[in-house]
C-alpha cells in the first residue's frame, strides 16, 4: 500500500512534468491532446493515491533534501491532505477535459494554448505540493507559486475587454494574505525544533493563549483571502468574472478549497485553540459571508458573477461548519466537533463538484450564445436539452434540494449547529441560534437564486438577439458534465459511504469519530450491540432496519445526528430511502392522476397569455424582474444609488424614454475598503503635503526629528 | 367623515364674442355663420396658423377641448376642432382641405388631448398629421391589419368582410422604459382579473413597481360611426344607444339632441323633464356601479356586496319604471317613446331615495375603514395641472379640480332651471375620485326627487321630421362630456356620424397621468377611473 | 371594523331562491315579446314591419318571433300601433338553432362549473349582467358556478358581443385553450346574430361564424336570471326553452 501510494504520487509528478514539457513543445491540436491526456493521468493518479490513503489509513511520507538553516523539506500525505487531494483530482479530471474541448471548438489555432498548458500543469503541481507539504517552507513556497500561477491564468487570455485589473487585485490580495500566513507560521514556529509540521504541532500544544489568538487571527485572515471570506473577498467576484471560462472551474473547484485547507491545517491541526472564542469568530464570519454572498448572488444577472457570489456563500457555509467544530472542540465536546467538521468537509467536496459543473455550464452557455446576461438568455432548454438537464442537476444540488449532494451537507451543517444545546454559555448558544437562522435564510435565498438562474436561462422564450450558433457543439451534455452530474447524485444518495471516508481526516483533528454517531452500523448490529444504546437499537429494529442487512452492504443508508436524548429517531434522515420512496410516490401519483383524469383530456397548445396573438420576448419575465423583490426587501443592505433618472418627453406628455440606472457599491467595499482606502489616501496626502520641495522645510524636519529623538533618549 | 366640498368650479364666464374678435384680429380667419346658434365657427384659411390658433384657444383663452370631427365631403375634407368656451357655448375651428390632401398639421404638441383623435383619424381616414410625435398602431392593431386600409373613407365598403387574416409577426410593442432588465407584463385582452372588458395592458416594470401602464384598446372596435352611415335616423339611434350601455341614455339623448337641432323640433316640456330625470337616474346607477367596482378592487368584500346590491336594486327600479334595465328604447327624436304614471314615478322616487340613503351609509362606513382608505389615498394621483393639460372630463377631472360639467357650462335640456351642485376636489387621488362619485350620486338623487315633484303634464313627444343638415349634440354623460356630431343627407339618411366619448378622453389621460405605482394598486387605480373600454372603442 | 360584519348580518339573506323557486320580484327581467295573433295577416305583416332588426316574422295572422334577434328597441311594445304580447319571465335560454347535437355537460359539472367570459365587442350591458351573477342578490357560487380568469380551467365559454375583428383571434385562442368537454354560450342578441352591429368588416355578426355555439341566451341584454338559466341548461339542471329535446 505504502509503496503504491508513493508510486502514484511519483506518477503524478512525472505526468505533470511531461505535461509542462509537451505543452510547451507541441502546437495546435497536439497541445489540447496533451492537456487532456496528461491531466487525466494526473487526476486519476491523485484520486487513486488519496483513495488508498483514505481506505488504508496509512500516511506515506517522503523526506526531501535538507537546506542548511531552514530544516528538512518533508512531503506527507495524511488523511486531511488526501481528502483535498481527492477533491482536486475529482475536479481536475472533468475540468481538463472541458478545457480541451472548449479550446478545440472555440479558438482553433490563434489561441495561446501552449502557454495555457504550461500554466495549467504547473498550477496543478503547485496545488498538490501545497496539499502534501509537511513543513512550513515547502508549504509557503508552493503557496506563493500557486498565487502567481493563478494570476497568470486569470489574465492569460489578454482580452482587451476583460478586466485585467481583476488579476492584479487578486494578486495583491493574495500577497497580503501570504504575508499574514507567514507571520502566523512565525508565531506558531517560535521556539519549535524546526519548521516541519510535526514539530509545529508539538509546539502548538505549548503555545500561550495570546500566541494562539495571534496565529488564528493572522491565519484566518490570510487563508480567508483565498477562501473568499468577508471582508477580504472583494477580489473574488471581479476575478471570477474576468477569468477565462477554461480556468474558472479550477479556480472555484480547487484553489478556493486551499483556503479551507489552510485554516484546518493551521488552526485546527497545528495550533488548535482552547476556548470557544476563535471558533465563534469563524462561525460568525462564515455565516455573514454566506448571507452577503447569497444576497449579491440573488440580485446579480451576469451568470459568472452570480456564480462567484454563490461561491462566497458556500465558502461561508463551510467556514461556519469549521467554526462550529472549533467551538465544540474548544469546549470539550469532541463528537459534535467531529460532526460539524464532517459537514464542512462534505460541503467542500460537494461545492467543488457542483460549482465546477455550473461554471462549465456557464462557459458553454457563453460560448453558444455569446452572452452571460440572464436578462438576455431564456429558452435555452429547447436548444440545448442535454446542457439543460445537467445544469438543472447542478442548480438543484446547490440549492440543497434532495436527492442531490448539497442537501446532505447543508442538513448536517444545520443539524450540527442545533447541537449547541450542549454548550454551557447561553450567549454562545444565542450566537449559534442567530448563525443557524442566518444559514437557513441563506439556504432559502439560494433556492431563489438558482431558480432564477435556471428558469431565466433555460425556460421561457428567448429574450436576446443571439443566434444559438455553437449550440450543436456546446448544447449537448458531454462526459465532463455528465460525470459531475452523476457525482452530484451519488454524493447525495449515498452519504453513508462518504462519511466514513471523511471520518479518517476528522478523527485525528476532532479527536473523536463522527461515523459512529452519524452513520451508526445499526443494519448489522444485533439488538445487544454494546456500542449503541439499547433503546435506540430497539427503535430501529422495530422499524425493520435490520432487514436491509441481507441485501445492502456497509453501514446502511441512514444518516443520523444522534443526540444524547432518549428519542434517537428525531434527527434521522436517509436520502437513499427517500429517493426510493419519492420515486414510488411519484409513480403512484402519476398512475392515480392518469386513472382519475381519463374522462378529461388536457388541451395542449400554446401558452395562455390572455389571448394575445403571440407572446413576445419583451413580455416575459427577466432575471432582474425576478430578483427585484429581494432587492427591495434588502434595500437597507444594497443601498442602491440612483445615478440616473431620466424621463424623456416630447411636447410635455409624450413619454419617449424612462431610464433609471442604479449603482450599488458592494457592502464589503462600502463598509471596509472604502474607509480604509480613504484613510490611506488621507495619510498619503498628509505625507505628500510635507514635501514642499524647499530645502529649508526639509532641514526643519530634520531638526524636529533630531530634537524628538534626543527627547526620547532623555526620557528613557 | 369625508369633507364635503360641493362647490361650483371656479370659472368665470368666457366672453366668446370678444374672444373671436381677438382671434380674427390675430389670425387670418373667417367667422362663418353656423346653422345652429350655439356654435361659433372659425374657418382657418392659412393652415400654418392652425396650431397657434388652437394653442391660443386652449391655453390663452382657457377653452376646453371637445374633439376632432373629420368629414369626407364630396369635394373636400372638412376637419372641425371643437372647443368649449366655458359658459358661452362652443367654438369650432374649421379647416377645409382638397380631397387630394394627405397631411395636415398636428396640434397634439399644443393640445395634448388631441393626440388620440389625430391617431384615430390617421388610422381610419389615412390622413397624416405632420409632426405628430407618435403615430402608428392604434385602432387597427398592427398585429392584424396592414397599412393603408382607411376604412372610414367613403370608398371603403364596410359591409363587406375585409379579412384581416394576417398575423403580423414582426409587430413589436412600443416600450419606453429603458432600465436594464425592464419588461412589459402583458395583461389581457381576455382580462385576467375575471369578468372584464377587453383591454390589453402592457405594464412596464423592472420587477416590483410598474413604471408605466400602456393600454392597448380598440379590441371592441365595431366601427359604429361608419356602419351608421346610410342608415335612417331610427336605425342609427339603435346604434347610438347600444354601443356603450353603461351610459346608453346619455348617448341616445345626445344623438336625439343632434337630430332635433337639425330638424328644429321643440321637445315638449314633460319630455324634457323626463329626460333630465332619466339622465340623473342613469348617473346614479352608473356611479353606484363604479363605487361597487372600487370596493371590489380593494377586496373589501362586504362593502362591495352592499354597493352591488344598491346597483342591482337601481337596475330593477329602472326596469320597473321604463321596462328596460339599461333604459334602452326610450329616447326618440322629438321626445320619449312612453309616458309614466304617477304611481310609477312615486315607486321610482322611493327606490332612488333608498339608494341614496344606502349610499350615504356606505360612504360613512367606508370613511371609517382605514384599510380601505389606505389603499385609495395617494393612489393614482393626477395633479390639477396634469388634468388640465390632458383635458380630463367627468368625475375624474373634477376630482383633480378641472373637468367641465356641460350641465353647468353649456346647459342643455332643462338643466338651467334646476338647482344642483358640481362637486370638485383638488387632491386628484383615488379617494378624491370616490368622494366626487358619492357627491354626484347624491346630487342626482336629489334632482330626481325635484323633478318628480314638479313634472309637467303634457305630451311627451313632438313629431320630428328628419331634414338635411348637421348639428352637434352634447350631453354630460355619467363619465363626462360626450359629443355626437351628426350630418343628415338629403333623404334624411346619416351621412357622417361622429361620437366623441368621455372614456376616449380619459383613457388617454389615464395612461399618461398614472406612472410609477405598485403593481397591486393597478386594479384600484383603474377602478377609480371608472373607464369603459367599449365606449372608448365604439 | 366589526360594523361591516354586523351590518352584513343585520341585512339577512337577500339572495334569490331561484332555481329552487321562481324569483318574482319586479324588475329582475324586462320580459320578452312573444308570438301574438292578430286579426288578419295584413296586421301581422304590419306588426312585423315595426321591427328594425327583423325579429318579428309574420306567419299568417300570427306575428312570430325570433327572439335571438330582438334588440329590445320597444318599438313593438310601448306606443306601438300593433303591440305584441309581452311575457315577463326569464327562462328563455335555448339550444342554438345551428347547433347539431347539443348534449348537456357530464354529471360532475353539475356542482362545479367554471365559466370564462369573453367580451368580444360587447356594449357593456351583457357583460355587466353576467357580472351581476356574482352580486349577492344572485350569488351563483351557491350553485357551484365559478367565474375563472383562465380558459385552462374553464368548462363553459360565455361570449358577449358580435365578435369584433380585433377580438377574433383572442376569442379563438380562448376557445382552443379550453379543455374538453366544453360548451359555448352566446349571450345577447349581438353574440347570437350580430344585433344592431350586424355583419361588417369590423364585426363578425355573431359568435357562430367563429365558434360552434351550443346555447343561446337571447335578450339585449339578457337579465342575470336568464344567463343563469342558460348555465343551468348547460349542466342539465334546467330544460331549455321552446321545449327542444336534449340528448
Ligand atoms: S322589441 Fe324586439 S321584437 Fe319588438 S320591435 Fe324591437 S327588436 Fe323587434
């Protein structure tokens, strides 16, 4: 096992290197083939290596060379890394195929595909290095490589009409975050034997309260930049909007996760906090991020920007789960901590899957219609039925509608927040309740948001003047999309097989196992099983649970958030059984309706529109109209500025045009960055004001400072 | 309790003679003697002076705008712009054009109320109005009809079917809201609100508030004016009475008045009195119906039920009194078709008194129902200046402090002899319109009582021989001023019949005046205007 | 605002008892002219000549009536030289002469009938009388008759007006959008025969030229109870006038 895993990792790096070399040296279609084939090999190798670790539980470790004064470079694939590595492979496989297909059809020869290939493989390598780095140096170096490669990939199309500033902003923010991360490692590593993670972890247990807080705040801020948390996420929507369609799936499905990985690694693994304070901050920030993200997503009409805001929302949910886990762990409740962490990891996995799918879909829509404006789309389902189905699956999944995967992880997240009843402090409980409510509101708005995204793009009638030109190529579902849609379904229907795998990573961090309480083995357990309370087992036996043990392998198909209470069935949920029941009920209803309405035929003809001869595109609901109620209800948050309000008339009463344009400044910009920016500007002006250019003034400054310094010396 | 402000409109009498003399001084025009003394006719000889002249009449002299009557004479076009000189009769501005002419100057930019008149003429006669800001899709919907049909020209045979056949797929509505993401919510013509008239609304919105409501009317266009041509007076009367039932008596009265004016018949006193009585009965019933509609639109079910019962009882009383629930078949040129006994009059009186009393109770209750008032107040506000610009008529105009009442300003029949008040409000919102409706209904109830107590005993009909000639008949219909312009040919057959209805006037005002309202207020605003699509469409 | 409630209670039930028993209040219906015998066929001819729309047909000495054409001009009634008999009832909905095989709606519709009304160039009177059915004095909800704004849910199409050219397409679309089984009722003289508007370039002269009509409800306008009678005939709860056979 051990050797095989290592071998797979070597295979990955070799394939990656080959990819870089071959993309650089090939041309034309060969580059695309290189990208497709070598990426597939890489992705498969990653998934296989990660799966081996998760199944066997053994973490292979490689020690690289030693650099004097810095310590050893170590690579290690432990369970936490494996989960993120697995996600990475899961996303890279379809994303790379999508890249090859997209470039093959869209840009032909003119496109700088070679450069893209080089960056693509280099980024893949650096991401994997971040995930398997087991000392601060290699971690930080590969992090920096990743940041720069991201920047290059966001801007590589060099379209004159894309916002090149977006890439700079992302790079600047990444660098600022990087500094924070370095400082956090410095704080943790002060007094450690060396900067290997093992030494840091040992040191982490001895850290003072202040050092832990310092490491948390700096690390949270630094990784929060990558994870897209408020208030350091303002780069994210701009950058996602500007990024080429070939790169965003990776941006959203892979690099976003690195932020979560960093938070988990630094703040839960290496330097875990003791009390609940740090966790509470993470919980609150996560919940707020989720709400702000979904509010802006709901009112956004550019599909890419909307998906970017929705990524922020999902990041918020994940970080809220991590925060809840930190609170539980800090308060000494290991099992709830494990459950919350499982939820967070599960959501990370889910989000990567469906967001990749959605971004691929939006890329296909843009390629096919030439627009991303949902106001101008509409009626795509007729032109592109295949794309419509996979996009619908992704929308349902991200709106947390069973039987898809988003439902499971959001359900566990909310359930784990409800477990705050065990906590002692009532003020913490109140914060949990508020965050729970915020997340519930977020979930509701997410449904609105994605109903709009699907309905306004795929249903109704075509509103824009686009011609569905490339729909033949892009409209049909392709392996890269179908694969992800199936993943959405499987992850949603079979969570009981996913949770034990995640548990491998959860157990060492949360110091307890979640699988025992989340997916109890009651199928195979006899009524006299000692692990589970007898009343609980009895209940399930009475429900007939054991009958499945003959047919179904594993732990059964019921998810459970079991409390300490007597009645254990309260929090049980089985998406697997639900889908069977759902299918059965739907079939039954269909039969009944068929039987009952035989006397009556349904008139099938055009949509009824009040008798007008033809429903025109001008007369159908737009995405703006659909989300306007949300905008009105949350006006206090959006604070739209009416920048233009014209009512043009000819001869007083012949109205010829009414135009009201509103501009919104993003909440985060308004509350954080504009004040900070203003302060910096003010200070800069002050400094500039001191530079008069006259010699006398400078001499005066010098004298004043000299006096000040003398005074200081005198005083000390 | 609602404040009753039943005052006469603050208008001083216009000196028509001085006005005309002034116009003669300033413009090149002849003042023609008219066949009927009530109309002063100004013939414009220089077409370029038409606009300034109309402007001067409407804005400087403060005349009300009546409408445009276009007539295709054997040798020429005759276009009449009818203005009301307040308390001093009518002024018509007459323009003659050779039949070969295809254009004439538009006055809509000066007198906005002429907008739809000009568009109608363009659609029906093919005469183009130069510099009109917005021509096109109007009566003959561009979705169905090609260009250049001109069905009101003499050469067009209306009795033959002219298949509109085509479904013009390139038709696009004219939308003005340019906000990103704006769209037009289509409502109708098979009205989504339940039982309603055929109107198609395009509610332009970006989601919550309606920025502008564009009505597309004329789904009920039956070309009444055209099919009346060549018919005798008796047949045409049927049309006049039956094209808009909610004020059928007013319209038949206006038609009869025109015929009587042509033939110079003196209607007997009793018939005149009964005509006033029946007009006021119709007004009372109409207003009760509009009030019921307003109550229904605010979803205040009990009050809607009460108002509906009042209306139905008045319908029944009308039926007992006249034999028809909508007063059909009563007016004939020269008087009325039938007489009524004293007992019938007393029965009617008690029914009307009861209705008036019940309306008072209803108003009292409504004025204490805050949920009702909240929805009406500030709903669909029409400022007095706007109302004047758009020449709003009837209760809607009077709720905005404008609205001429022909019963006062240009009295016909016996109105000069009876005492009544014309309510007027300034707020111009839905509630003001409701108050005006209530006040007018009370006034009508009182008038009915006065008339029944003072009925003359004489004949109800004078023989009326139709002659050649033309005349204008005017009546203050329940919704507002209505004008029927009629020309009878040599054999007494109708040569040109033009109906100018208050709904036509106020529909134009409605969509221009009402902008920017919440979607759920739309039915309420519409109900307070009490408009009739079929009366507008003809 | 409890006074609304109390006021409503105080007034008691005002709804008519029709169709359980006949409504006898005066003024619910203008009545109708009926076939009248005259002394001679010449007089009958004269009587027929009074009618501006040709609703009176002289058959020997009897002036017979095509009620579907009558526009209630009262010329054969008040002050007429040859007045026709006038009957004050309202149960006069009948099977449309051109309807081949009228069948009442199946049994389930007796207690739940959804009606859509289309104004196809109507003068407002018929439409208003249809609207009066929702008036508390008639209150057709008690009979399970509901007005619906969408044809998708409608079983009966009430058409008022002679079908103006601009309403032709909307009317057709409404009919097509209705599920089977469906019935079309022509309400009022205009919808039946074009009434005073007749057939012209702008009016189709009745619904029958566009849709298959099942029942006609004569009158200009037919009073609410006559329309109600028509709806009850459509569901088989009343028999049509003129004793025609219902299959
Ligand atoms: S009431 Fe009817 S039948 Fe009598 S004359 Fe008039 S239209 Fe003819």
